[in-house]
C-alpha cells in the first residue's frame, strides 16, 4: 500500500475468521491482530496498530488508513505520534458514521415533503391548464362540442378561481387548526377531483365555470396545507430545503400543463390531472398526522409515534418537549379572547413602523399583480399568435414555462448575492423593458409593418418577462413581509396582502380582453409597463434593504423621522441603523 495517499476501506461483509494469534498478537505481516469484531462500532472502539507497510489493520474487517507520516512499528521514538494519529483517524470515522446515520433517518422527511407536494404539483397543472386549453375552447372546433367561448366567458373562466380561493381560505384555516393536517388534505383533494371530473364531463359553459370554481377552492387548501405540514414535520436545519419544494413543484406543475396541452388531447390532459389528487389522498392516508397537532389535541403518545416514524425510529426527548411547549402555548392563545399575540391592537396598527411596513408590502403586492403577469401567463398562446412570432405558439408557451421555473430555482441564490432591494429594482426595470418591447411589436404590426425579420422579438420579450418575474416579484414579497413587519402584525399583514393580491389578480384577468379592444394590445402592455416604472420609482424611495439585517434594525429604520433619507443612503451591511436620526 502506497504511502503517498490516504486510503480508507471498510468491508463489513467479510465473514468471521478465527485469528491465528491472540488479541493484539503480531501476525505474519507484523500487524496487531484482533478477533471477532461484530460490528463497525466494535471495530472503531478496539485498538489497532500500525503494520510494516504503515497502515492500520484488523483481522476480520479490513480497515486501512495509509498515512505517509505514520512511523513503522519498530520506531518507538514516535510511537506516541502514531497513536495520536490513529485516534484522530478513528474519531473522524465515528463522526462520518454519525453523519451518515443522521442523513439516514431523514429520508422519511424528504419523502413526506415529496408526497405532500403532490397537491402543489396538481395545483400547478390547474393553473397552467388555461393557457393551452382556452384557445381550443375559443375555436370553432371546441373539444367539448360547444360554440366558441366569448371574451367575457373566457375572462370568467380564467378569473373565477381567484374569487373562490379568496372566500375559501377561512374554512381551510378552521379545518387546518381544528380538524388536522390530514383531514385538510382530504378536503383539498375532494374539490380537485370534482374540478377535473367536471372538466371531463363538461358540455356547457356552466360546467366549465363550476370546475374552475372548485379549483379555486382547492388552491386555497393547497397554499395553507403544504407549507404548514412541511414546517411541522421537518427538523429545523432542513426546513429551508424542504420549504423550496412547494414553489418548485408548483412551477413544475405549470410547465407540465403547458407540455401536456401541446402533446395530449383535451380528454387525455384532464384524465392525467385527475390522477394527481387521488394519488395525493392515498399518500396522505399513509403519512402520519402532524406531531404538533396531535400534541394540541392531547394525544402525546400518538405524537411520539408520528415523530418516531418521521425520524426513522429515532426518539428525541428534547424535541418532544419543545412540541409539548408549543402545543401549550397554542392552547393558551386560543383560550384568550383578546391577546396581543393573536389580535392586533389599535396601538400596534398605528405604530409608524407597522404603517410603513404595510405600505411597503402593499406596494410590492400591487406591482406583483398589476404588471399583468396573470394575464400574460393565461393568454400566452393568443399573444404569440397575434404578435406574428415565427415560432409555434405552444412551443413558445413551453419555453416560457421552463424559463419561469428556472428563474424561481435561481431566486434564492441570486437574492443572497445581490440583496432584496437591488434585485427588486433591476428586475422591475427589466419587466418594463420587456413589456415596452412587446407592446412596440404589436404597435408596429398594427401600422402594417412587416416584422418577419424580428419575429423572434415577442418570444424573447415574454420569456425575459417571465424569467425575471419568477426571480424576484414572484417569491420576494412574501419573504419581505417577515422582514419588515413585527411578529404581532405579521399574520394580519400577510392576510391583507393575500386579499389585495387576489382582488388585483381578478381585476387584471377580467379587464385584459376589454382593454385590448379599447386601447389595443400594445396599449395594454404599455399600461403594464407604466405600472412597472411607477413601481420601480416607488420602491426606490420606500423599500429598504433587509439582507443580513435583524428585524429590530429594520423596524428602527422604519420608525425614523428621516426614513426616505435612510433608504436612499448607500450603506454597507455593517452600518448601524441607529445612526439615522429618529
């Protein structure tokens, strides 16, 4: 064995052999030999010595550590150094085994994350359904045998889900807290099954409306269930990793819907989507209930069993104790009719920092939806068909979905490198540029210009738009709420932003067709670009940088009498907000 490198080899499959010498006797190779190490722990805990080739060896398990600096057996002057290196090496092996064991018991948490996000994947396919299917329903050869949909009917099919989602959230919040995560999962799967069943059987516009209404109901359960269940079952140091699953599966579902819309028939598309909620319900029947929910219901033994399953048989009394304390705190809050931790007092709302935090988040929510993202993703095929793009509209749709997903995947990497504020400002400017470019293509076409030589421009504009939106305006507003609002007011502000966002999304989808008729498609896209420009200017003055800053620092800045000056001041991460006059 060469002394120029380090070689670690563990082979537990070698059968037991009786040693020719007693424990710690020198064998023919000049190595200390041991008998009957029954497991890797035994091997690691027994003594081994250095043979003439400079490696550690045992009789029944080959564990070699070839170190150039280890002395030979006969050199007694540096015997202590050899023993020290041996112990260090064996400690590293133990640590490696411990890490492997910890990773081993987490596989069920990753499995739970994948299975619970089947419903997120199903939600993505339902969101993406409208883009490839609506053009078919507006054609003379409708796949369900009805007259072509009017613009008003199309707008309602695209937007009705936002209203049903809005009115369903309180019911799912009640089910989530009182009936449990698993029951909430079943109640989410049921309207999904109803949605796809109605779409398969649809022979009228009314059934299409009902199907999309049920989808909105189910999407309300999805947005509450998936992140909550993952937070309940995951260990603290992997919650961030598992939390990404929700957004990624949602985006992948949208992209898959674009792909299926191109390759599959109407019936095959809906049939494939119907399988997803059924598969999700079966998976949730197999998964355990949330341990924290079981604790709040006074079922500690069931909570222990659920946690043991999620930790692959490992038990952690400290974690159980934390769950017990969380359950007690939750029950105390429910028993209090008025609590500053649950209900926001008037003084909390009237605080300067809270008011500014609300304005910041309403600004981000407004730009996020009023820039027209829902309309563009819904009417993408029609936009490409009317723009004169040289590429097939459905292929362009698939490419757009892939780029939106890529933007979401790289969001977490980019935001930690550049920060929230710069990323929001630069991407919103890029949104305006892409919308101006897209509107210009439609304007020149309306003037009768031949755009064959720039037929690629609409595709590039829309793809750039979706990629930068998925990188910043899509994921960041929900994160900035947690970084600019007090803990007491956070839930209320998030609910307010969800309500405002749903209403704005409904407004954009309902007004897109009338606007294109009133001011032309170029005017509609320029209007969205104007929203982005106004939003960029507003964010430049009011949105602070929150990267690498504590909540207390951000709140102190929000309270400042010179708030806008502090936002505009170019600071490093080490600058103190306390330096700003208050």
